[in-house]
């Protein structure tokens, strides 16, 4: 059965209420229930006539996701492992802090980009998520917490700019139907050049983050196969154009791998490359993932020195606050024991099916 999450109010009127005089009004009520109140069942929509609720329940699901696993970290982070009935599992994480509640959404099941340090990348790619599945991740997380989730980052499984149409549609739904600010939505990309150019042309004030991880092509190329296609200089100039087009400050994400990307030469070169660009460099110490290369977390002293060099050159720097380590919810760790297509496939047979 098709699901209503993923449709705009106007589309709900068309798809579910065609021919009714009150279609527009009823569609508004239904959209309010699903996007603002997090209803998962038509029976909750008490201001709709019972006959209509009954009729809709025979033709539609409210939302597509079932929860396969739910973990709660000691620090309050919560992670959901979800699927749409096809056994393709993916993860979404919510991070409550004192100031705000943020969440991290997946855009694909797995990822085809193959970055060497990333659990998702090492696991391969299964499929793109639909806009409805992406918005349903947000709604499922919102049901777990009392406070409103105001910030969304596309830093879960997958490369959002490879699933451009669905991600953009999800972002518009989060803005138009859920009521989030575009400014509080961050798309993180490995550096898909055509996607970055296209996103700049949308004219939306979405925040863009570029995963750079080294200013040198030789090093970046060994860590991130995408660099064979689009070089450091190309993705940085695309980021510069994005900043110029949207007037937004961008983020340059920088993964610190012990002895590989955390050297003083790279700090100096990075500072040179981003000088004059309205951006923040976000330092991310490596989160442990078992790889053949045996990557390690950077030493505390190396992180401090890296940061010091950037700041001395006038670059704005932040450091990723790491959360959810005990439930493998940190960046790059998503997919957990379900990493890899084979593991995901095996896992399918054991899936419990419960509404999220
Ligand atoms: N595909 C997009 C978004 C998802 S990954 C991208 O690559 O930007 C989100 C962030 O997590 C990226 O900056 C990515 O490089 C980083 N990441 C991946 N593996 C990691 C790891 N093991 N430790 C820390 N960060 C990691
Ligand atoms: Fe894909 Fe991002 Fe992981 Fe690279 S870091 S494999 S692009 S999810």
C-alpha cells in the first residue's frame, strides 16, 4: 500500500481525496496529523469523519517505516534501525543537547562512494531512499523525543547528492510541511561536483558541508575514490560558488586520521586553500571502524596543533562533539552489525516488523 508521508498537502488531496468537495480542507487536516503531530495511524485523526478514516486505512499506510532496532546511548543519543518491508535496513540518529535537538538522516541504503574509512562505504550500496522514507526517518525520530527536532543533517548512510531528486524533495517537505527552516538543514557531500552546482542553482539557503579530509590530491585520492573524478581544487571552487550563490557560510569537514591527514603541512595547506572563503573547518577525529588499513584516532596533541595552525592563519575552526559512541551512532559508524550487503541480506530474515 502506498504511504502518505512523502506527499505534499496538495498531493494528498489529489491522491487520497479526489472528487470530494472538502478535499483541500481534509488534506490540510491529514497533513497536519502526519507532519506536525506524528500520527502513524488514521485512527488517531479524530477530527476526520470515521467513514473517511476507515476508507483511507483500506487504501493507504500513513508512513512506510518499520523499526528493526532502537538503541539509547548513555549521553541521550538515540539510534533507529528501520526498513520499509523490503529488508533494506538503514539508520537515523537523534541528538538532544541543551540548546537544541538535531538529527542525522540517511539518504541511501549503503553508499557507492567507497571511502576507505567509512563503515557505510565499506559495506557497499543497495538503493536510494525515497523522499517519503527520508521524511519518515525524521518523523520516527521526532516521536522518540519531547522537544522539537529543529536541525537536520544529511550525514547518515549514503551520499545525498547522488540521490539528488529524492533528497531535495525531502528537504522541501521538511520545510513546507514539517515547518523546518532551510537554514537548519545541512547537506554533507563527499564532493559530487554536478550536484553541488545544481544545489547552488536551487536558490535555497540550505547549509552545505564538503567532506575534504586532505588538501592534497595524492592523500585524498587514496582515502576517497571520488577524488579521481573531481580534484580538491575543483570541489573547493564549487563550494566557493555555492557560498557566493546562497550567501551562506559553508562547512569544510576534515577527518583527522593519525599520521595520515593530521600533519602540520596539511594544516598549513588547508589554511591557504580556504583563506578568504566564508567557511568553518569542522575537525572530526576518526571514529573507529575496522578497515584493512588499520586507521587510528589522531593523538590529542596532533589535533591541538592542527587546530592551532588553522586558527593562527585566521580560519574559523570547530571540533565535532562526539556522541553516541556506545551505540555506534557516530559519523562513519552507521550500519553497525548490518554493515555490508551480505550482512544486511542475512539480517532480513530475522526482521521484526513493528510500526515506528
Ligand atoms: N556521504 C556524505 C555524508 C555522509 S558521511 C559525506 O561523505 O559527506 C558524513 C561524514 O562522516 C563525512 O564527513 C564522512 O567523511 C564522515 N565519516 C565517515 N567515516 C568516518 C569515520 N570513521 N570517522 C569519522 N567520520 C567519518
Ligand atoms: Fe559514502 Fe560519505 Fe561514507 Fe564516503 S563518507 S562512503 S560518501 S557515506
